[in-house]
C-alpha cells in the first residue's frame, strides 16, 4: 500500500509515449490524486480517458505545475529543456523521457533493473532522466552478464521501429505503403528517405565522427548507467519498417569464460527479462509477439567462437513500454516508495 496519493502531471499526454503512460498508470494502479494532462496548442482542449473518466487536455504553461508532486515528461527535448526545470522549481519531481538531461552529471539516468540506487540523486535538480529506448533494452540484457562474467566489449546493431519517432512517423510509414501500392510517389517529412520497404542506417542526426546521435546516446548512456566510463561499445542504429518494438543483435565479449547454458539460465532468472530461445522449435523473440508486453525478451543465445570468451544474442522489447513509458513509471514507483 502506498503512503498517500500523488498529484501527477503528464507533459506530452497526447503523444505515443503519453498514451502508453496513461495505460500503464491505470494497469499498475499508480496512487494518483489529481491528474493533469498537458500538451501543445494543437491538442489543448481535447479529451482523453483515464480510468473511465474524461480528462480535458491542458496547455503546458509556466504555472501548470503548482501543487503537482510528479511530472512525467515526453513533449520533446526542446520543450523539456524549458519546462522540466520550471516544474522542478515548483516542487514537482520530473521523470523526463527526452534526451535533454540524460548526460547532465546532476541528473540521475535510471533503469530500475540496473541502477535503482541512482534515483537518490534526484534531489540536486528535481529531475530524473529516462534513457533512450535502445539503451534501456540493451542494458537490461547486459546487466546480469556484466555482474557475473565481466564485459570487455559490446558490438550492437539495432533494428528500430518507427514508433520511436512518434505519431507522425507511424502515419508517414502507413501513407508511404499506401502510396507505393497505388503506384504513386510517397511523400516524406519525418524520415530522411522513404521508410516503406526500406532500412535506414540513420536515426537522429550525424555527428562529426560519422556516427549518428542515436549511436552516441547508446554508448554514453550505457557508460553512465553502469558507472563505467571506459566500457567499450560499438553501435550501429538502423530504422526498419516495423511499427512497434525494437530488436538488437548484441555481441558481448566477456572477461571470464562463459557458456550458452549459463547465460540462458542466468537471464531466465533475472528481473525484467524473458528468455525465448528454442532453436529446435524455431522459437526466438519477434516484435509481433513482444509488442505490448513489459519484458525485455532474449533469444538466439549462442557462442561466439571468434573471441576467447563471448556470446551473441537477439534482444527485443516494446520501445514505447520498457523503452519509454514503463521504465518511467517504474522510476516513479520507486520514487514514491522510497523518497517522496
Ligand atoms: P509524439 O507522438 O510525436 O508526441 C509528442 C507529444 O509532445 C504530444 O503530446 C505533443 O502534443 C507534445 N508536444 C509537442 N510540442 C509541445 C509543446 N510545445 N508543448 C507541449 N507539448 C508539446 O512523440 P512521442 O513518441 O510521444 O515522443 C515524445 C518525446 O518523448 C520525444 O520527442 C522523445 O524526446 C521522447 N521519447 C523518448 C523515448 C525513449 O527513448 N525513452 C522514446 C520515444 C520518445 P500535441 O499532440 O499537442 O502536439
Ligand atoms: N531519435 O529519446 O527516433 O533520445 O526513434 C528516442 C527515439 C530519440 C530519444 C527515434 C530518437 C529518442 C528516437
């Protein structure tokens, strides 16, 4: 039982992550007093349902956070940059889903299965950051291996769904598929190239070293979450025409000797992970089955014979749930249980 009810504001309530936040708050019976749903001028005044009741969406403004205890933010980085500090100044602790504060040394970056203790640092700025979706599912799968065998180096390639880029991106994929089936030229606004029936080796912008910002986020955020600045991670982030669910091919070179059976057993008994790995029966994780689920799914666990000690694995999770809304709410649950 929770100690009391908490007033919760959701910034970006009308977006893909916002919708998932509302669903999960309901499912997990989060102890909510007042609920304030906030978005931009585009949708302010519209109505959203929560626990069977209609709530009118308000406009995200300077005074919106008076009397609120917790702010769950996903309105985009530039908006969080302005409003998260305002919310925190009003005494509303923010759990922010955007990239804005993740690398701020005074803001904890948290995945509850990996570094829940970091939440204690929320007091410095009143903000806790939720990592990037691709980082979250990777670190959940790596944590038990890191603790038991030590990790020398990780090589990861992602297969990321379009929902990671928001509602408009999902609509763009649908419109492009429709256009191509009708023999017309597809329009593009969100993605840099046609997304339908294509794979784009670019997520977010390019940096000077030739990597994309999404790839840099995976390296920097993973190091911060593990508290290991020298961890070696070599990433390639790819967008694929899947609506929900990110997949990752992860190669892990370990310090100590490791067997496939040990890793299967270890991951099967680790929090937040479900192993689906029965090659004889053709069983492995796929986005069509892992979407709308909470776990990080791991399969295709196999030995890497090209290094002294290493394994390969295939990791799938719902990017809107564990990759965003669920992780945010797990952080909020610990916050109310242990701190507020
Ligand atoms: P989305 O479907 O495009 O929704 C964006 C939301 O932000 C909508 O509710 C929108 O309101 C609101 N918004 C936009 N500009 C605003 C403004 N000026 N003031 C107030 N609200 C504003 O995007 P999404 O997929 O939900 O993602 C939202 C953000 O969350 C992303 O920008 C990203 O930073 C973050 N995100 C993080 C992860 C992660 O890796 N953990 C995953 C996905 C997304 P309107 O409906 O009124 O426009
Ligand atoms: N570019 O919150 O486009 O850092 O899939 C999340 C998702 C950035 C983020 C995406 C992105 C973030 C995407």
